[in-house]
C-alpha cells in the first residue's frame, strides 16, 4: 500500500470556525509533512514530523496547529483562519525524515469565507 | 526561498512529440527529484537522481543532471495527452527539507 489519504477533499469554513484536516498512511513511514499550495505556485512546507515529534515549523501562524497522534496519522487543526489561507493543503510522508521520495496525498481544497 | 527554477514556464506540444523541461538550482545538492501534478491533485514522484549520477531512465522519462552547471533536464518521449500536467523539480536542502521550483505547465494536444 503506497497510498497517503487525506480527508476531507474539500472544506469550506468561516473565519470563526474550528476544523481539522486529516492525513493517514500505512506504509510504515516515520516522517510526515504538511504543505500549503496556492494556485499556480509550488508547494510550501509548513510542518515536518519525525517519529511523531514536530521537527520543523516553518514559522507558520498559530491558527494552524499540527498534531501527530501516532505514526500513521497526521492532523492539522484550523482555527480563526483568514481568507488568504484558502489553498490546497497537501500531506506527504517519507520512510525517514530526509529528502528522498515523498509520497503525497491528494490534498484538501480549503476555502475560507 | 526557491532553489530550483524550471524552464520554460509553459510548454505546449503535439501528442507524439518529445517534451524537454529544464531545472536550474543554486546551491550544492545530494539529489534532485522531479514530480508531476495533475490539476488540483497531489504530487506524484517521477524520478530521483543523486548528485553522483549523470543520467537516469524510467519508462518514457529521461533525467540528466549536470552538477557543474547546477542544472537538470527532464525529457518525456512520445508524449501523450495524459502527460498534460504541471512538473516540478525539487532539491534537497538543510534540515530534511525539499525545495520545489516554480513548476512547468505542460500541455499535450491530441
């Protein structure tokens, strides 16, 4: 199984809402990543988890809160977002933290009204 | 900051033709990867080439790496309409981070 799954596929939320994005992989990978991608732009790294511990936070605003409950799951909790946070949010995993092949999920299309 | 810069930014070809995309980068690397992204979807890994390799093949894909020029090229032979997508090069950097280039939009006309 070389699949990374993400739910939901689409999410529309108001600026006062609290929502969560979920990512799951069953490849035994020990590093997981969150990226944000705006239209016609490359993915931008947000967070890296290695062995369920946060290893990189790319100065992401605190309205984004990542969580790694176990080695297969990665969540991104959203609270008080702004319209400019609307984007495609991508999850990825690698066997170990490093820069070898990243396996990406299909993404969650987030719209903040 | 972006490490890789692809060239051209957009490419339109006829089905059956070859597509060549270039990527230049600025600092030394351990490896360089190419990814494909269909519209609004996740990225799919195509190929990884290490700094001590000069050329690599995978099916209809051929990747070259010239570390002296800090550049790589991706060749897709006998293109198909299904190859229509955005293509990104990605270079490794400090702290387990991949840095993606701006991307190339490839359109293959049937």
